[in-house]
C-alpha cells in the first residue's frame, strides 16, 4: 500500500506553452517547441486553448519536496496547509511531503486522517504526510506502523529528533519490511550535539558559541546504515550536511545498503561563515547547521555523482517573534520552498558546479523515486505536472512577499536568478506569476 497524496479539487488546465525549452532529463526530453496541456494532460490539440509565450524560458517536470514542515496541527501561526502548499506552488513544486513533528505529533491513524481531510480541502498542490516512528516522537514505543501504512502515511519519521536507541531503530527496521513504509531519518547523536547551536569549527570557537560536530551526524548515519544492512530494510537520510556523512553514504551504497539521501538548498549554497553576527544571524540557524566550505564541496560533488539522491528543502517556518531572538535562543530552521530552485540555480548551476539537467532531476523525478511516489514527467499523455521558469529573471529575495506565513529565509536580501512563472500540479494551475 503506498502513501496517499491529496490536493483540493480544481478545474483541469488547458494551455499552450509556446516556444519554451522542454527539459525532462529523466525522460530523455530536451527540445524547443510547444507544449499543449488539454484537460489537465500533456498533449492533444492546441486549438481553442490559451497561449502562453514561453520563448527563452524552460519547462521542467514539477518539483517534488520530500521534506517540509507545514506546522499543522498546533502551530498554525507559523504555517498551515493552505499557505505552505501555496508557497510550494510558487516555488514550482507539485508534490510536498510533510513531517509529523507537530503538536500533537502525527502518531495515530486518527490525526493522520484529519490531516488528509484538511489537505483535500486546502492543498494547492499534492501533499502527503509522514507519521512518527515512535509514539510522541519520544524514541521509545513504536507507533502502529501497519495501521499508519493502511491509513495513507507516505513514510515514517521522527524528524526534528533522532531515534536515539539502536534497539528501537532495529525494531523499526524490522517493521519497515513488513509495513513497507520508508523510514526517513533525522540523524544526530544527541550526546555529541549537546546544546550546540551551530557547526563546531573555527567560527563557533571565535564567536564563543557551542558547536554541533559533523561526527554527530555521520556516526548516526553509519549506525543506521549498518542496522539497515543487517535487516535488509530501506532508509532515507534527511538533510545531509557533512563531508563525513557523504563518505559513510558512499561506503554504504557501495556495499548494497538500501539507503537514499537528501540535501537542502541552504547546505548546498551556504557555509557557517554566514553566521558572523552582523545581521540577523538567526536566519542562518538550522539543524543540522551550515558547515564549512569543504563540507559544501563534498555535498555538491555527492549530489552530482548521485551519492546524495535528491534536494529537499526542510522548509521550517517559524513565527517572526520566535526568530527575532538572540542566536542562542532562536529556534532551528529556515523556510525554503519559494527560493529552492533559484538559490540552487544561482549558487550551483550558474557557477558551473552542477549542470542544469542534474539539478532538475534531483529536484523532480529523483526525490519522487526515493519515496516511491508518482514521478512527474513531461512525456506525452502524462498528467500535467510542470513548472515554467524564466532563467534570466533576477529578484531580490523578500521584495516579492512570501506566500508562506513565515519569513525566516536564509536567502533574504540576496539577488537570485530563476523565477517560477507557472506551476501546473496534478493537472491544475496551482501558481501563476502575474507581476
Ligand atoms: Zn531534521
Ligand atoms: Zn525537518
């Protein structure tokens, strides 16, 4: 049984995008021409349909984000399903998967069911929901994995915190094979992270801030790869941040462990140098933290060679009054849905670090494959799931208001290139940029 994805009902799109570069690397599609969307599907006759000029623009398969926080239930002042999926649509995303570290935690079929109902009424793009691995995300008793699978969970995760006990993780992996849901793991060893607030290195020392060492992540990833191998179970590693972790993944994949991994735009684009305490450093506080240039280089290389399978934003909205705190007290997390493509395009593709084709794959088809959800494609006859992007348009982040309820973005004030003009999600127009 695969996870349920829901979206509010809407009229099927009917459009012709004229003269755009149509680029779907996973399907081997790359040509300039017209793309017809009729009755929400790709292909068919263009007559009578509205025409959009795509000259000089690119159409890509809709982006997929397997790691967002929509803050429902319990923290609707920071985000809700309507605003979070609206932000997703504005960023070119057609499917997002939401984490269960809410208040209360999504650890029962009842809470999951009510979220799916809300999604059916409110979601601008497809949304799926993870349920917790352990009750209340307390790291002790397992939730009813079979029940949650039957009720439509897309996977299981205690994201926000690790499953500290190796024994509990082993049992979760045994259930994983039975229930079939992927385990999506936030990896850190809390005895190493301690009360750290940023990457442990020269800059944390200079600033006098407590550090989170890279090995806090990599030892836990090594442990879970070993346990997954032992149980022949499937795991997905969240937000890889450190070069040491890349090494562990490389070794695990080489010996056949069924592990996939994601990396966030902020870890790909920024380093701990951003935390220098001049302007609003809480914008750069997230867990795992921004690390050193050598880590960033390792993450980029791993994304290109496939050791890291996909990009995921870890979109983590926080109400402004919380983030406007001194660095040490501010909560961890940054929003990312609306800047994900432009930040990666500007910081990775334009300087020649990542080919555009690779970035598109790692943000659309590859994450969908990792989590076993429908893969967006531009193949003729498919449901229309796409984004039309102007790769020349430059914009200062924050000048155009965020659709998210929150504004805690690491890229605010930066000029980024690449503007999403149109998103068609599951055959419906989910976003159209007018100004
Ligand atoms: Zn996390
Ligand atoms: Zn997260």
